[in-house]
C-alpha cells in the first residue's frame, strides 16, 4: 500500500490530502502550504470494504469529492502557526511529546482516536491538564468514514466524543479531523452539527513514513508559512523521529512565526 501510494504521489495522481492515513499506518501526502492546496493519496487497497459471507452487504460508499469540501479550518487565521498531533493517545509517545511541548512552553491540538482514548484515558487527562486542545479523530481511524451513511458518521463521532468525555467529563472537543484527510461535505456537516469545526492542515512533513528527524524538521521549515497548521503524529507507529525532531522544530517555528492554540 505504501509503495503504491507513494508512487501515486510521485506521479501526481493524488488529488486529496491524506495526512495521517490508514489504520495505524498513516499514508503519504505532499508537503503543502496555505497557497497551494495539499496533494493527495489514493485510497489504499486495504481500506476498501471487503464484504464477507457472514455480514450483510454494506451500503456503497459515497464518492470522494475531487476537491476538498468547503468549511475546513486549514490555517490559524493569524501569523502564528499551530501544532497538531494525530492518532494518539499512545503510551510510548504521547507522554514524551507532552514533555517536549511543556519544555518549549507551547500548546498543541491532539487529534484522538476513540479506541486509543478507551485504552489510555489517563493520557487524555494529562493532555487536557497541560492546556492542550482536543480534536476528535474518529473511533477507529476509519479512512472511509466520510463516505459512509450520515447516520454512521454521526454515531462514530458521537461515540468518540463520549469516550473522550468519559476520560475527561465536560472536555471541550472543538475540532474533528477526518482520517486521511478524506473529507466529504457530509462529514463536515455532521461535525458542525456536533459543534466541531473540521480541522485540516497546511503542512504535512509525512512523519508517518519515518523519515529522519532532520528531514521532518527541514520539511516543516520549508513549508511553514504564517498561519500554518502543522500535522505531526504522536501515535500510529514508531514516532521516535517525530519526537527527536520536536525540540528544534518547535524552536524554529517559535522563532519564525510563534506558536498559537487553534481557535
Ligand atoms: Zn490519523
């Protein structure tokens, strides 16, 4: 899947940003900036539903739009940039990312996967306690969620928020981020009905693909513009390179733009 997706990116077939992608293994998307919409990655083969003999057939997936739908938050709206961490909470990486953020005296937005929240509610509590913001990243990182019936989308988002609030009663979850960046107008609308703004990004250094820390840092530095929303990962796999990139990456962003909380 990965090599195919990479190939698609390289050959320019991709149309929509993928960001943190498949299941626990995010997939590629081009580094992008506010002035150039993100490139995209194709649907990985394993993300397609595989009907079994025991289950009734699922309704067909709605088509992905050729362009990102309207209503997405893609910049901070101010000079300062914002950091977002996806696919956690993860006991191996989230505490270390939180340590780095604390040391740098900055806050970020954590896009949480419901099943991870269920396993690690203590980490959600720490995220909130340390002043970070929460974002719903679906129950189980379903790349196709935005293409499913509206009732299914709603049930998934509600279930995830419930789990977050089981960990932190009255937690604010002002954002939703669609796994893989595979947005549809429908998922944006459902998120809005549940009082969540749909959070996309402007800079994706593809840390999921485990480039070196230096490469992650360079990609962010090259693509960061005023108001950028930077996509990173604290879950979904070995995040040691992301972690190692953090101190200098954060210092550079602070120096060049300042880091703000998303509003
Ligand atoms: Zn993700």
